C-alpha cells in the first residue's frame, strides 16, 4: 500500500459502535474490569494506555515500517526515554549538530547519571568509527540535521553501528516518513518530534519512537513510557492523527516551496551561503537524492554583514512569522543562534526558515523586500 493511502487510513477506522468515520476522543482515565477480573478490552488506566494513543502508535509504526511505537508528551521526552533505556557506564555516539536540546540533555542530565557521550560529525564515517568504544550501545543521528541540514548516510552508518554491536537511532523529524524511512535503510529506532510536520498545524506537542523490532530494548522503552508518565493526552493524539491525514500532500508542497526559496536565496547578492540538501552544491546532495524522496521544507541561509544584518532581515519580513519551531502551514523565520544561546554551534549570521504552504511567489517577494 502506498504511503499516501497509509497516511489517509493508518491507525483509524470506522467506529464499530456508532459508525462514526472520524475517530472519537476517549478522555477516560480508568476502564472497567471484566466479570472474571480481567481486562479483555485491552485498557486499564489512562497513563498506561488509551485508545487514541494506541491508534497513533499503530499509525506511526505502519508509516515507518516498524514493529511497534511508543508515543510521548514531547520529542525531548521521547529522546530522554531512549537514553534512559541505556545504563550508567554505557556510551553514546551522537551527531555534533544534533538538536541542541537533546545535546544539552546528554551533557547536563545524563553525564552526571553516568551515561557517556561523544559528539562527532556523522557525515564522516571514519569519524564515527573512531568515536566507537567497547561500551558504545547507541549511535544517535539526525538527518537532515537542524539547522544546517547536513545529510548522514543512514545505510552506511547502520553498518558502522551494527558492526560495533550498537543500535542506530535516527531523528527523522525534518524528513518525515513521506520523504525518508530510516528503518528500511538499516536503522533500529526512529524518533519524531510529532509537534512539527506530523501535527502540522502548530497546535500540539508530542514525540514518538518507532522500533524496527518489538524486542527487549523496546519493552524497556514501553515500561519507561508507562512508568514515567510522560505521555500525550487523548486529545493530543487525536490532533496528531488528524494532522497525519494530510501529511503526504503537505510535505510535497512544503518541499516544492522550499526548493523555490532555496534557489532564490542562492542567487541573492546579500546571501553568502544557503543550506538546503536539494541544491546540487550541497555537500550531502547525492546521498539525499539516494535516501530521500524529496528534500523537505527547511532552508537556512547566511546573510552578509553578520548577526546584525541577519536580525534586521528577520525583523523586516511581513509574511514570514518570526517564531521558533517548524513544520506548520505558515512560514516561519528565526535567528537560530539567539534561540540556542551562548553554547550554540550555529553561525551567528544564519536564519532558519520553515517554509509553509503559501504561494511561493508571495514568499519570494517577502524575502526580497526584507533583504533589500
């Protein structure tokens, strides 16, 4: 079954009691036992499981081609759960340009707990191999990576991880399963900040882990999900499933608009660098063409004149909204280094664009007048 069909149907169906085509929202926190003291209807307590959460998990497992999925209240909660499945003394190799919140988590929360980590450029397979230790249990990749949109060769990195007896987890938030399916390329785990493209409308926060196998590692993850309680509400799950129904159509429009924006910026005299894997000059373009269906809706560019010039451009837009996050219907712009703070690795002249669903000509006109 093709992905467009899956996004329209996965995880939900006609309600057998009422015949409702749209899934109902189950707000119940507790569920009735059967007469023989069992729970044959499958639900016990809202933190433990819920019909809407189960539907969301089934949907994402199907879209990513995984065996099972576990939904969380945010992308960072999902990421935290994966790291917590490891043990003190274990070692993680992580992308040097991984989402700054996840890197901060490894350095400030898990390092004191005893989980060791090494940050390397995972686009360099030799560097990835050199960072491995006998205690390495996990490689955490992000491709395309935020905000420079670097491309990691997932299949090659999976071979590196598995040769060392480690798992490969891939943050697939920017690509979504519409453009990239890491499990099919050899990854063991996929993470999504469902807040972004999967929700797609800027009105819900969430995260999910999809596992290639429903093995001991996933069972530990499931117990952490239920035991820690960092789970999405029924309404959050319902909103996410509703957003996923239009995912395939939205992602293709995001990608087409972003390609037009990137090409425009690459020609502009006040821009000295554009980061978009769809551009032939991007260092990861060849790999992106091989492992992605299209190149996504995220573009970053660097403005001549440094941080003051970049901030002035961000202040000068009229259609783009000056806000953080990405993946919604409206186009956003932000000076990323300001968001990440003094420890940022992001160039201070860089602006990140989440290219939305507006007409591309309007987006180009807005950027043209802001750049001057």
